[in-house]
C-alpha cells in the first residue's frame, strides 16, 4: 500500500471503515474493475444499461426491495445466535419417526461441514462423481440389508412423501382393479396426512383400519407400519399374504434401527419397505433434511420412484458407478413420469451410510440392543410402579396408560428435562433413542413417581430377553460387505472419506456452470448455524414454546421472501423445488374447489418447461395441454390464447418459468398472465430462474398467483450432491387460505387461515434446519446486495454468451440480443458435421477441470450455461478458454486431421491409467490429453474412471456394493 492509499484510508469516514456491506463483495465474484471490463467486452455502457436491455421495463420494480441494509458476517451470526438461544433444549422422547442420534464427529466435520461434499451437484457426470456414487451405493446396500429387499433407491425426501410414493407405485404395479388403498390406522399421523393429500388428487379411495384386518378389504395396495406409532411390533406375514392373494401390493413403513434387531419386512412378504434414515447419525433439525429410504423387489425397478445408483464399466473395463436407468427420470417422461422427484437427499443419505460404515454390524447391534434394553427397563419400572403398558412386544417405543393424570405427568417430565408424547387424554408415548442414558431412565421413572432399583431391573429384563419375541428377532447377517467392516477407527474412516472426496468435483475445486441449477457460493458464515445444537437438536413436534427461536427465524425468512417475491403469504413446508410445484398446484386446486369449480383440471404448460412441471400437474389430477413456443423460444401467445379459450370452462392453471427455460426475459409475460386470468385460470410461476429476478422484478409484480422458490438455488442452500433442497411457495392473498398445514404441529397460531389443510411434507416447516442458510444470506446481502447479485448474474451470463457466441451459436436471445442469467449453446451443427455431441464436450471439459453445463435441456443437442454471480472474471475466462480450445479441437476433426472416432473428445475423460497402461498410440499427445491449457496443471483434477458405458449398466442391472477387488481392478 502506498502512502497515498494509507492516508486515504486514515481519512475515510467511519461509516466506510465499518465495511458493513463487505459480504456483498465476498459473495459476488467480479470486482468493480472486472465488471467494467466485462461491460466493455459486451458493449454495454453500464450495468444499469445492460439491465435495461435485458429486463422488460413494464415488469421492473418501482422501488428498492424492502429489506434492510447489509449486515457484516459476525453481526449476522451474533444476531442469529441470539435468536437460536430462545429455543429451549429438552431431550425429546416424542419419537414418531424423529429420534436423538449421535453424529460421528468424523462424519460431522468431514462430510456435513465439508464443502467438498455439500457443494457438489447431482452425479449426472458420473466420471467425476465416483466418490459420492460409492457412498450412495453403500447407503443402498445398507437399506437392502436391513429391509431384506432386493433393491433400494438413493433416497427420497422424507418418510411421509416416501409413503405417498409407495401408494402411487402400488397402483402402477398392482393387478387389482380396485381404486382403494388401505392405511394402517397405527401409521404415523404425519404420514397419513401427506398420503391423504396425495390420494385426493389421484382419485384414490382410502380405507383405514387395524393392520390385522387389511386383507378383509378389496384394495390395490396397503400401507402398514412396523413398529407402529404405538411402538407395537407384530409379524405381518399372514396379513401380507392375504393382501397378495387379492392382488394388492403391500408397503411397510419401518425403522432402520429397529430392523437391526427385528425380522425384516421382506421376510414377511412385503413388496415395498420405506422409512426415514434420520436416526442413523442425522440430527433431527426440527424436521429435516433427512434421507427417506425406499426399497422394493428388483422386478419393480422401472416403477420405482427416485434415483438408483448402479454398477457399470468404463472404457477400460474398470468397475465404475453411475445413476442407472436415467430415462426413468421425470425430465424424460414428463407427464408420464413415476413422480416429480428431481431431488433426493444425497448429503443426508451419505451421512446415514457413513454412520453404518463407521459403526459396522456389531456397532449397530450394540446401539440397537442398548436402546431396546433401556426401553424395556423403563417399561418394567413403570409397570412395577402400577402403570399399565398395553404393548407386550416393542423395540424402543411404548404408550403408558395415565388416566386422568396425563397433563400432570407430561408437566413432570418437562420439569425433569424431557419431552414425551401426549398420545391422548389418557396415554403418554415414550421413545428411547441413542442419546438416552441410564440416568435419563432414572429421571423419567422419578417423574412418573416411581422409585426402583435400576440395576435389579436390568438383570430381570436381561434374563427375560427384553420385549422382542424370539420369532421377531432377525436371524440373518447384516452389513457383511467389507466396506462395513474395515473403517471402525477414526483414522481409517477419515482416510476413507478423503479418498471418496478426492474422486468428486465440487464447487471447492472449480465453477459448475449448470443452467437452471444455479451453483453459486455457499458461504461458510451461512453454513455454520446449521449444526448449532439449538437448530440441529429440536424435534419437529416439540412444544411450540420451546421453539420460539426457530419460529422467529422462520418468520423472519418468510418476511424476506415476501419482500423478494411480492407475495403476502409464504408456505415454508415444501422440502424441494418439485414439492413446491406440487404444493402450489394443490393450493390452486383447493382454491377452485372452494368456489365450486373443482372441475377445473386443465394445466397449460409451454413446450420448453421443466420436466417436473407436467409430472407435477399429473400428480395433481390435471390434464396437461402443451403450449407451443415460437422460433425465438418464447411462448406462442396466440397458441396460448387459443387453448385458454378452448378450455375456458376447465382451465385451472398455467405453469410457466420466468425468465423462460430458454434463458430469456419474455416481453409478453404480463399479457400471458392476463390471458390466463381472463379465462379463469391461475398462474403458477416456476421459481427455478428466480436468481434473475430478485431486486429487479418479482413474480407478484409480473402477475403470478403462486411461485416456488428454490432456496438451494437463488438463496444459497447448497445442492449437497443432489439434495438437500427447500422449495417454499409464495402465494397471493386469495390462495393463502389453501396452502399446506400440518395435522400434528400446525404451521401457525389457531387463527391461521389455512388451518386444517392437508400437508405435503412430513414436517410442518420442511427441512427447517437448513433455513438459517438463506436467512444468513439475505441478512448479510441486504436488499442492495440481492439486487446487485441479480445484476451480476445477468452480466456474467451475457459475458459468457458474448465470448462464446462466435464459436457456438447462442440459440435464444431477447429482442435486444441479451440473455437472462443463462444461455443455450447449440451443438447440433457441430454434431451434424463431425459426430461430436454435447456429451463428448461434457466429458472433455473434465480434462480441463470443469463440470459440464446442463446437457440437452431444454433443447436436445444443446448445452445450457449459467455462470451465477459468484464466479469472478478469472474463472469465467478459464471456462471460456476451455470451451474455445475444445471448439478448436473439433475444428481439427472438421479439417480431417483427427479421425471422428479417435480424438481427445471421443476418448475423454483421460485418467492416469491412460498414461501408464500400454503404449500411447493416439493421434494427439499425452500433454494435449491431460494438460490442454497451461493453467490446468496447477489445479489438475484427475477423473478416477474413463468414460462409463451407460448401456452396459442398464442391461446388466446391479445396484449393490461390489466386491472390493472390483474397485481395484
């Protein structure tokens, strides 16, 4: 620093020295000098001028965002810490699918808090995601072993939505002509709530009753719970056999920890087994995120929802992993999709899998046996004290008959530091978990007024064999694969986690320029609060007075989101973008029904829409009518008007993404909204591209009635390798009374307008524990920072489009030649001339150290680039240089200097094995293969496998852990 600079700093006003807006510069990549350079490169005189050329004047906000000024990181953390401290920490023995657990510290620090794991994207590019894929395969194997089923997926969103998916899968698989579905009345009430919502719009009839009576009904499927919500366990073999005899498909909701000890549902004949993996090392977090497990028989694989990790081979014949049967995904099958699930819960599935790897079968048996022993001791002590406990056989949960003393005993437990479940006016439920201690049991007994000799009780319970009948104990081995038997010291586990991390490319290595996915900075200060005990340790059904800090934070975030979207109401329940879509359309259907117009069931969807849109409409019982796009990629307004008029009596909604999925601010958007309203419909705006709106326009300003917000895109929750996510929805006032509520824990006070509306997710506020991330982001950016982030996202996209436009045609632009926050590069002319496809470019980018942009969406044969605001000019230029160099490599093929089937693109990605295994006989050098530009060597990422044979993996379906020798080979 020169003396002049020092003097300037010393004379600066205190307000400037405070640097209250410093985080804006931490989050936004380009500095002012770089912004000026980029503006000059694209021919814009200023950032304001660029925005004027990009965003239609008619939808611009009239005033700045009503969000406070930026707050420094340390102040924002202190403020959130003060809010968190208002939560009251109790040991929650409420159960109902949520349990205290000990996250192994080595997993907490090296996975949950590690950007190498939480900033990765969904493993579509398998060659640079082998670590995550192996971790997910471990998770699948764990689920297969514990459920006894043949096949498991890589997780779903939560237990309740997994149960709803099981119902719809049962309908696809069942040979029964019945339209009825049986639900065990002893399922968790939140699961019943969500399944009711889902069933309504599929038109299914629900039949409730005792599990033992299920086979007495003519149904296409059944949902049973084992152990059930009262904690009872019983052999379901005869019940399931009776259902099968009638052609019904049986799903069993279960508990992984219980299944460590109990006879698995597969041995009882179950067709589907599902539940939550939360208690395998994932904090309760006031409801999520948690990985739901879902397992079935291999014959049902093509009807199964979610992603499945499978084993294949790479170009050298080496074992390699990938997502198998990808054509099952909703973006391919659209309104015929199995579900609209575009996210799973990868980060949490990995944590649960690592929990099993770390503890191994013996460790898990010890944990499960200890949980059961303490539960059995508590039950025996209460019985000695004169209390009646109806359940004879149970694992960790039972109900105590308390008569008229229920409120008094609940209060006594509270005073002793425990939350128990008030199951009814005359019964209390208690669930023991991994965190429960013998001293806790003593304290609980004392709260019930029982004094016993705990050691003597232990001897008696042990002698009796606990409360699990011998016929219900499992007799088969679990977790016998070596991976679950070789990483039990922390040193071994640490090195295993690091080995897997090294095989994955995440944002901690380089830019991930995925169009429509918005892979931006997930700042450390945003992530820190997630693991604070005050946020991580709360049960979602804890008394609301104990969660006042959580409620304050959630309401504060809701206020921020109201300001950003212009809507007066926010529903925080949907725990993914796809769930947000579903929640929004359900709200619209409820609104129409309230007006006597339940017959409105037509959903207009532009041809360019996200694949989840038609899938969601189908799930809501709507008929999809496709609206054409014109040659410039915009919605064909005349076609929209004609179809809206044609279906005027049945029109329910339009689903539209803005800016468009083609990456352009359509100038007719307000006219589009007016047309839909004119013919009685509602406008659902897909919020996938909200990162181009915040501070410049808003869904409500444009004319939408409801919109979801991908907090894992626009508001900085990390993608977690394919989940977690959050998709809250903003709603106009007339729709607010119809948004999701919750049967167990209401989403507001007793005067809430949506009281009694059915839930869409298991917990009242979805994945609440990751909401502090978005709260921190908005607090630190302030209204001015949020607007600047949007402006720079648009600038970065236009810079990339301008620099690459002469090498790859930019498919769509606005009327003034600008793109929004992303651009589509057309690869089809290249493929026609050379045979080189977008897939080849994607694989070649790996050699340059980059993850590919989005391939073949929304237009086949293209790639869509979204640089986000967090990438600086240096990183943008490296990506651009890589893409130009690849284009020059393609020109070598065009000129005939390289054969169409033997060139760096067709052989990409290159691995270290290519250099050391046999003679190099390719027409390009080793240096050109692995170090095509000088800067690549300084930060080289080596893919661990060569190009994977997708066809082999689909034709030779294998979705469990492979022998360890195969990885080496």
